[in-house]
C-alpha cells in the first residue's frame, strides 16, 4: 500500500500510532523486571499483583463503547496513546509498590483502549481486500518500533549511563510528542459507517468469539510458559532471551507484510488451518524437546505463527455489519483476556507436576482451534458466517445495552 507524505491519510495515522505504541511499550516491558527488583525491591508477591492489575483494563475493554458516546473513536485512540506514553514516562519516578501499581494501571488503560480502537479503526477504514496486507505491514512497523526501543535502551543506559527513570521519561516523552503530532497533523476523518454506541453480543458472531477466546489461551501459553521453559529448563540468560526477541522482531520486520499479502490470497480458512496444524506440532515438540537450540528454534517459529492470526480479524471484518465493528472490538478484547487470568493460574499449578502436560494442553487448544477453523466458509460474508451457512439470521439477534 503506497502512502503519500503530502496528504495525511488514514493508513498513515494507523501506522504512526502503531509505531509509537510499540516503541514506548517495548521499553516499558523490557526494563520492568529489572527496575522493580533493583530499584523498588519487589518480590514475587508484588510483581504478581502488578501483572494482575495490568490485565484488568483488558477485561474492561468493552467499556470503550461507552466512552465513544462522548468522544470520536479516532480522538479516543490518540488520547489512549497519550495515556500509555504518559504512564511510561512517569514509571521511573515512583519506585514504590503503590506508585508502580498506579503508573502501571495508567499505562495499561491507555494500552488496552488504544489496542481496542486501533483494531476497530483498521477494520472500518481499510477495504476488505487490502486489510490482511495492511495488517502485515502494521506488524512490520510494530517490529521496527520495538527494535528502536531496544536500541534506545542500549544507547541511553549502556552508552550514556542514564538511570532507569530518565530512560522511561525520555522514551515516554518522545511518545507523547509523536502522539501530539498525530493529533495536530491528522484531520478528524469522516466515519464511513457511524458506529452503534451500545454493547453488542451477536449470536452470528459466535465462531469469531470462539476463535478469539482460543487465540487468547494460545497466546498465554506462549507468553508465560514457553518463555519460562527457556529459562528454567535450558538456563537461557537475560541476554539470550533478549536475542530471541530480537530475532522474532527481525522476522516480523522482514516477512510480516508478505504474510499478510499471502493471507489475502489464500483466505482465512486455509490460513488458520496452517496456523493451528503448525501450533499442534510446536506444542507437542515443546513437551519433548531436550536441546536448547531446538527449543530456541521452536520459540521463533511459534512467534511467527502469531502473524497468521490476522486471519481472525479479517474474517470478522467480512461477516460484520459495518456499524457494529467498534462495539464488537471491545467485546472481543474482553473475551481474549479471559484466558489471561484463567490459563496462567491453572496451568501454573500443572507445571509443578508436569511441564510437558502444559504443552500437551496447548496442543489440545490447537486441535480445538483447528476444528473451529474448519467451520469457516471459503468466502465469509454476512449470512455466510460458517460453512453451514448462517447459524443465526441477523434479524433474530439481540443487542445487550
């Protein structure tokens, strides 16, 4: 997709916001564990509570639709981005338990509302035939932002010797300036389809909800247990884990756009079948891997499959009523975060008994996802939500206010 620098466009704004979010959040995420231990003297109790608090705004993402009663969605996305950047900029100046809880919640509110609005605006603004390719491009931009964030940490801390609080402040401040630039530079774009301002649960979106829930469960196993295995079982150091993240982002930078174009060509059903078949193999391999290099390869492959999840969003774009995208984006974000609380707690106990069992359960989630993906039609559209046709005609659905 060709973007002109002369006339501000919707795709330009989406990519600019994605870059800012990724840059600022990557710095917050990478520094967090070291900062809370070295400066704030956190124990497992405090970091566990902090991570739980961080997920609360994700559960509340459905409330975004209520905010849209008084604020346009584009402006709400930028305000949320400002909150994210502001929370990160303040993080280093409150090195106490209560202070870090507060700055984390502020950052998380901005992050989760921004992500909800960004997904909604992308599906509203992009033509259906171009959405998958654009989302791949956005993943590449996200990777570029994260890589710049890592480079900023090295420059500011290693080369210049700045303490944590100034790194957080400088990177968060740059994010604030860029977000303010977006507010000034880009006009308020016209809504092609005015969005419904009420909470919606549509029975005909049931397959989309299911795929979203299973996707959230799979993400938690990767984020929590795959990374933990690398450290506990194979003794990977912080530098080696960081190197794996860099490899993941470099792959996204190089290949995500092409993956998005590929999804647009072969369709959502085939894409998700490839993803879930691959995940089953990866999770079974996790359960049996004994060599650290093989484990690292599985970790990188696992991360690459995340790009294929674009197909879930483009599937929804094709079946959704245009005026219900914003309301459903908030609901889907909440559904996705159900797994963020349930999966780590339950599987964490199973891990004590058998780490392999956790990954076999992950393979089971992959199998359930594959069975769900088999129900996707070759050409999704309103009234053709599954291969079996419309499960529930649109006129018979209910809106929950």
